[in-house]
């Protein structure tokens, strides 16, 4: 039992150190991703690390496809359905999933979007998938704005 408690304390210290490193890296990058509700310093670092230079994406749609948040249409007849894309960066998709979950738990635009999709008779999974897609658009726009700001400062 003492060994387990010692392991837990060691892991807790490692988590605190990791959060501090992520916060330092995000601050050094000059990004404003953490101003988006639901994106912490750790998620921002994960998004920045997996995205790299946002200039390599031609549009928000390309970014959503890369992150695996762009849904795939699987319709049959008059029934229109979209399903999860198994392609794309799964780790980046996980970051968007966590941010979307946080947004659905607290009042705000994310929760409003989620509830609106539920009112349209979408399943909870479809509503969350839609929120993740919208979140990917917001993150892309923020990354592009940060890049433009950085380039303006160096010019």
C-alpha cells in the first residue's frame, strides 16, 4: 500500500510538472487558443504540437479532415446520416473531443449548439460530432489569426 501511495504522489508531481511545461510552451508560442472555452494549456500544447504550421492547411475544411473531425456522409435513400471519420490525427481528434465535452457541461455557445442538435433529433453522438467540427473551425481561425499576428510582428 505504501508503494502505491508513493507511486501516486510521484505521478501527481509529474502531472504538475507537465502542466507547468505545457503552460510555458503555450505562453512562449504566443497563441490565444487558451481563450477558447474548454481548451486548457495542456490541450493547447497538444493542438499546437500536432498541427504544426497552420499555413499548410488550405482551409478550415482541410484542417478538419486532418484532425478527423470532418464527418463522412453515409446516407441511404432519403435518410441522411454522418458518421465518425476514422481517418485523421486521432490524438488531435481526442483534444477536440475533450474540449467539446467540457463545453457541453457548462452553459455557453458550445452547449447551445449541442442542445440545438439534440432538438433537431440528432443522437447525442451526432450532436457531439457536430460540436467537434464547429470547434475545429474556431481553432483553425484562431491559429490563422495567431499566425498573421506573428508574421505582422516580424515584418
